[in-house]
């Protein structure tokens, strides 16, 4: 029964994948006046719009260290959401997951053959950054670490990450394991969006197990100058100090990633600089509301003459503060005209946002209702109309 569950879970990877309908355009200059950071690479991303507000070497490959545990956490959270495992499941700690196997590195301090709940192990991964807990959960879900890593890399592919590959479940350095600041921002955003119950754990400041209390290593959770509610730290000698952090302010949520910072406290200092700069200089709003029609367009060869166009998902856009009144929008169809049949939700074009004369973002334009083909007479009439129009184009 366990093997059946494991196979089904691996096949179910695609079930939670949702593609974004908002696309940022790199033609606008967002990162003027950005503070200088001591990091080998960094990214500041708006969570809702996906717009990268500032970056340095965003696609450069680095050892992710314990940032790896974010993908481990995603796999666990997905398994919980899909019902393949439950928080009350008891996991028996194997020889591989025994805390003694990880001397000198972060761990939950698991004892050999100890029975531990999934809920505790999950917190041991996210809060205490336990390498031992990662192995225990990998074996519980997939049977072996190798099979669990395969699932992690399936998600890498589904998320479209170009500079990430996992070779461990915990993040200890491996020559075949790497990620980038941009890819880590995407993984962070997917946890927040897809797995809100999983993300809540990232805000917890401490975790006690086996009478050992460990604080969350993300020191920004204690910073009262901004509302940081996640995410994850990482460090090895090769990786340096890494931190993915997320904070929200009014209607804006930002995700920062710093990699290769030289000091422990520096990763917090540099992340804070990025987040504060982002909140001070940008704002995010929702110009396109899910389910709301924005235009009515003629349609040919159909049982209707007009069709409503809009979007079935909210779209967000991030712009410099004070520029909202200057924002313009237009929509463009993929073809010259719309022709039946059309299916509700079908993408037929794009809404394009423009600022200072430059296209800065776009969103999919969708048909809001079905349009069936008309009868022969109706189609003949529309053919004639289009033929006449073609003479004047």
C-alpha cells in the first residue's frame, strides 16, 4: 500500500501546477537607486505581479545550502494537501535519518527508531532546519531519498526553473546541486501561493523537540520595523550565507533572496535593505479583476455577434510609487478577428500595460463565454462581411 501511495504521489506532481497569466517586460528600468549589497547575487521580486524590482546575477548558479529545504517543504506540503500523508502519521527514524549521522550540521536531534509525527518533522525542517528530519520525511513519502529527490526535480521542471537541480533532500553541498536567486524567489512564491497552510509554519519563531528548544534562524521574524513572516536561511562554507525572506505591507508582498553573503548577520542586513527599498519605492495594484469583462468584441461565424473579453484570474502590476495615473492599457487580439467556435476561458490575445511609453507587463485576454458556430446562412453572411472588409484593408 505504501508503494502505491508513493507512485500516485509522484504522478500527482502536476496536479498543483498553475501557470501565471502575468508577464513582466524587461524594457522598463526598475532598479534605479537600489542600495549596494554585499552578496554574490540577489533578487527582489513582487509576489503578486512576479515583477523583478532589483537584481544582481539573478541566474547565477550557487550552492543553495539549506534553501534546498524550501523545495523539500513544498513536496511535503503538496503531499499533505493531496492527502497522501497526514500530520498525524508516525514516522520511524531510520539509520539514515538518525541525528548522529549529521555531526556539526543543523538537525532536529532525532533518535534512532524514535516515532515522530509528520507535523513535528515538518517543523523540524522549516524552523530548526533539521537535516535528519529531511531524510526521515523523504523516506516516509517516497521510500528512499533518491525517489524523493526525483519528485523535487519534477517540480523544478514544472516551475520552469532553468538554473536549479537538487541532489540532496537537505542542502549539504553536492557538486550536482545548485540554484539561483531568481529560481529561489519562484520556489518561495509557489509555497506562499499554493500551500498557505505550509507557509504559516515559516512564521513560527521557535520549535522544541526532545526537550531541545531551537529558534528559527530567520532573524528578520523579530524585526519590528517591517512585517516579515518567512522564509528560510541557508549556510555552508562553500555557499556562504543565504536568506529568502518575505514581507507584506498593505496590498504589497515582496520576496527577497540574497546568496553568498559573507556573514551570518549580513544576510539579514542585506535582505532588510532590499525589502525596505522595495516598499519605499513601489506599489502593486490589481488592474484586471477575475471574472470581470473589460471589452466586448465582434465575433464571426458564431451564434452570437458579440463576445465579452476579460480574465478568469486576477492580474497584478507593480510600478514606481506615484505613477499609477500615468499607466495606460490596451488589448491586442492574436488574429485580426475572432471566429467561432470559441470556448469559455480560451486565450485570444493580451492586455498590455504601458508606462512612460514602454510596454512593462501583459496579461492573457480570455473569452468569457462559449460561442458556438452559427448555421450555414449565418456563416455565409459573415463570410461576405469579412470579404468586403478585406477589400478595404
